[in-house]
């Protein structure tokens, strides 16, 4: 599988290792589950964490390896929702 490495303002393609493929798929499932548990659209999630809707689509399709800042923004949002009791608690960021 060839994927894009998303970075703020730039991207490059490379082949993922087996572990990276597995992580990308797990991350995709977790992001989708978090969104559905909290009734968030891809567009709204993207706005909250500061990325494009297309980036969220690509992450949820396991097509990209997100930038560290994107992962941190998602994790911070997830923790905020869990602290406020909004999330079902099933989602854990990878």
C-alpha cells in the first residue's frame, strides 16, 4: 500500500510497513467510532482539530499517516469529550 504522509502544507507518498498499515486501519476505525458516538460530521471534526475535511476522510480511509499535530489535536478533543461525559468511552487514540 502506498500512502501519503500528511504534513501541514505538504505531502509525500511512500509505502507503509505492515505495522503502519495495521495502525492506520485501527486509527481509521477509532476515528469513525469517535465521530459516530458523538454525532460529529467529518466537516465539524475537521474544523475543531484544524484540518480539512478531506484529511479526515483520508485518515478514516486509512490512506494517510497523519501529522503528529493532527493526532495530538484529535487526542485532546477526545479527552475533552470523555471528561465532559460526551463520549461512550470506547474510543482510544492510537
